[in-house]
C-alpha cells in the first residue's frame, strides 16, 4: 500500500456520505479538503521554527498564521454538512478577509497582498457554481474598492517598511500568489480530467449496452428519418447500419404498415409515448434465401431538445425496436388452433343434430311398424298391409345401414385405414348401371336423368366399387337437390390420361359461403334453400376422399338458383396401393370392406 493510497483512504473517511455515491462530487470534495488540510498542517509544522527565528510575532503575523489554520475548520464544515457551495463561500470570505487585513497594514491597494484578491474568484471557480463565482467576484471587487477608498481618504496606517523590504514583500506576494494560482490550475485540471473520464466511462457503458442489446435503439426525426441506429439492427435485418440511416429504415417498412409507422413517430414527437407493430423487410443470408418480412414492435417516446422553448428546434424521437416474429407466429398458431377447435365443435354439433334425426327416424319406423305386426290379430291386418309394413321396416333398416356405412367409411378415410384395390374395369358400364339404379327415383321426383357416356370409353384401372360409390353419391345428391321438372346430366369423357366425370343439375345451387366448405364431414349447406333435405352430410365428403385415394381431382361449381356442377377427374391408370404408400405395406381390401360397396338400391336412394 503506497503513501498516496493511504492519504486517499484517509480523505475518503472525512467525506460526507452524500458525496460518496457520486464519483465527480467525491473528487471535488477531496480536492477541497486535501490542500487545506495539507496547508494547515504545514503551517502548524513551520510555526515553531518561525518563532525560534523571528522571536515574538506581531499581530499581523499572528493573524496570518490564524488564517493558515482556518482551512481546518472549513474542511470540518464540509465533512460534517456536505454543503460544497457553502464551504466555498466561507473559503472566499476567509481569503478575502486575510488579504484585506494584510493589505490595510502594508500599503492598501499598493500592498503586495492586494494581488491575492485575484485568487478569490479563481478559487471560487472550482465550486462549479455560478452563484458562488459571482459572489466571490463581487467580494473581490468590493475589497478593491474599499482599499482604494481607504487610500484616498488617508485612513490607512503608515507603512514603515523601506524600499528594500517593500520589494521583497512584493516579490513574495507575486510568487506566493502564482504558486497558489498554479495549485488552483492543477486542481481545476484534475477535476476536468476526472469529469471527462467519468463521462467517457458513462458513454462507454451506454455504448456497450446499445451494442449488446438484442433490441435496436434508434433516433428519428418527426418524418421518420433515422439519425442514429444501434448495431443490433444489423443482426435483426441483415443489412449494414449505414444503409438504414436517413430513409433507409422507412424504405424497408411494409407498404401497408407505413402509415402506422409514421403516425407513431409523429405522435411521439408531439409528446405522446406510442407503441406500434409493423413488418420490416429482412435480407436473406444468401442468393437462394428469399427476402422475407419480420414483425417488429417499436416503442417510441419524445427526446427533449436542448432548446425546449425554441420553436425552430425540431422535436426528435427515440425508439426501441424488438423482433416479435415468434410471438406473432404463436398468436397465429393460437388463432388457427382456436378456429380448428371451433370448427370441430361445430362439426360435433352438426353430427349430433344429423344423427339424432337420421338414426331416430328409421328406428321409430322400425319399432312402430314391428309393433303393429306383433298386434296384427287385434288390428285385423290383412296380408297386403303386413307386406307393406314389412317393406317399410326393410327400407328403414336399409337406410339405417347406409347411414352407419357412410359414417364408418368416412372414419376409415380420415384415419387412413380405408384402402382401395385397383383392377381393370369398364367405366361406361359402371356409369350406366348407376344411372339405371337411380332412374326410378328420378322419375318419381319428376326429374329427367340424362347420361352421356361415349361407346369408346377405354378400360381404366381403379377400384370399380369406389367408382360406383362416387357416381351413386354424386347422382343421388343431384337428384335430391333438383326440383320437379328439372334435369340431371351425367357425362363422361377422356382428357389426356384422365377420365373426366361431370354431374350437373338445375337444382337450387349452393351459396358462395357454403361452397368453400363443401366436402367437409357432416356439413350440409342450405340455410337459405327452399326446402330441407335429409342426409348425413357425408356424401360429398366420401366422394372427395375416394377421389383423393385415386390421385384424382375434385371440383364444384355452383350458383344459387342456377344449379350445381361437380367435376371429378380420375387417372385412367391408378397407381397400385403398395407403390403409393410410404410405409411399404401392401394395401388390400378385406371382405368386410368389399361388402360395404355392394350395390344396394336402398343405399343409393338415401346416400347424401
């Protein structure tokens, strides 16, 4: 431990608690106390030597030594109270008082001590206070004026010193004042260096924070011009900071978000703290990486200018930008999940509503007519009536079976367990057979069913049962939703390597809002239709899934009141299931699944 460090520790122990938290204030207090304590201690040490060489001191000499001891009291005052400006005021008074006492006894304004009055405001300059400096300057001028007045009115005592002594005293006064001024200069330089060092450290601290923060800090004009932006923006946007200055950042804002961006900056310039979210264009890391946009949250607030009352000074804004792309993606994912949950809940509601009708109606018929057959003796039922009831029970059971089969088929398709067995077959014969099955129902409803299948339709490879199911569901739907007197047309043609099946009707049509959801399980369009139709809402959903299993295409075109056209495109050669599946398993159609595709007229009539 060096002597300087010991002295520094002793001085720090004398500092007032209010000065210990601020480094600059601590340096000022230390610069005030240290020279005064050292000067007083040196005066104490030299006083006995002076007495031994001089003898009995005069009143003036006693006053001078008393002033050399006074700084100890000033140091004690600052140490106890922490009033830095007050201590400088007392120091100015003490110095001016000593100079006046010596000058009055040694010639007034012409005294060697008068030059020390210059040091009064110089010493006060170390207080860094205009009030203290002004007080010290006024005090020094007042002392000068008083000395001049005392000299003019011959109120000064006679100076008995000779010319030689006067010259020696003058030399002593100038030399001592110069040394004292040099000490003040070194103290001022030390304080200035300390202030600059602290300012540099503070700037380096803020610069370090700005460079290491993941958020970008920027400074803007009211019109969005960037005057400064931290290096975090380079990492965020993938471009050098220089390219973001001026209007570079504004040019990267998404066109749709630019009004909100400029509005936020303008509001902040008026004194309102604003937050805004917008998209910024980010450069890719290479030529193959496309340019994309990131979501940025910017919080901006006004920056107080130096000339607050000057209307010519344009207000500025400081902003902090943060990449919130991940949060936006999470919000979108939550919205999609919420929409999917709402859609699932709506599908469950539709399913329950549909099943409550589709299952309850045939079951009530089966139970009711079977009870009549049980009580045929009491009801006196004849053979034709029993046959009619039995037929109704059979029809209801077939309808119930078709509903259950449709639900099972849709469940298998959604779970990926529904498989097809491609084989060569004649599509024209299958199409004509399906139309013949539905011809009776069309005639009963007063609908003209027209089939257009060229004789030269080639043999195609696919699942014939799935093909018939597609045709039966589409034609059955067309017949169901066509009013009496309308027409349903079933046409087939070859286009390239695809078989194009087109089923069109002149029915009620489908609205644009419902058309987007056609093919969803258990969805039934028709809130604005003329009449309600029974069915589970699985017909088109099954068709869509069967077409997808064949790697085909499915499209629906419709307008309310004008009819509907469904176009199905199937490849003439469907890839074998084992080639299409990714797990390597060979897909086969089990006997129970084959039974589900048996051509039953009752199923055809009720399929929806």
